[in-house]
C-alpha cells in the first residue's frame, strides 16, 4: 500500500544510508560477514517500524539538516519497501553464513550493486519497482 501516513524523508539522508549499506557489504565481503547484522537491525526498524524510529536515521537527519545537506523530501513509503527488501537480503546473507554456505556472498553482492546505484545515481531499484507495481496494479477502493 502506498504510504502517505508517514513523514517524508530527506533524499540525501537516504543516499547516505545507502552508502553505509554499501560500505557494510564491502566490509562483509572482505571477511567480516557478521557486520551484516547491523543491516538486519537497521532495515527492520526502518522498513517495518519507520525511518523516524531508527536512531541512526535520526542522527543522520539531524546532522544533514544542521549542515544544510538534507536535499529534497521523498515519499517514505517506497523507502520503507526498499528497507524491507534490504532486511530480507541481509537476513538471508547472515543465515547462509551461519549455516556455513558460501552463497551468503550472493545477496551481499546484490546489495553492493543496488546500494551503489542509490548513493551514486540516486536510483532506487526497489522504489522503482514499488512505483511500477502501484501504477499497474492500483489498490481497489473499498
């Protein structure tokens, strides 16, 4: 469902969070896969509870607003959907690692690619899919 009931988020704060996701995934791929737990926790909070309940988001928001780097406001619903997908992918990576599978790097690499597209190009693949879905399959009024 489109989320207009949650406050909008600053674009550059979201891009910074994507950069942090990128860095965490690179660190994981360099031999420290347990850092992916950070993404599991943060994406759960931002995706299921809301950006404005995440301590890290609140910290970055305050810093960026103070410095005048916040950017423009964006719909938080699409970003919450993106964080739900981040939660699924990072959880999968952690679980695969815990069970001894080398496949944990696959979701990690996917996150490197998608998060770099967000922070470098401001193109959110999950947000695009979210918008595409609701454009072609609008919710039924009822």
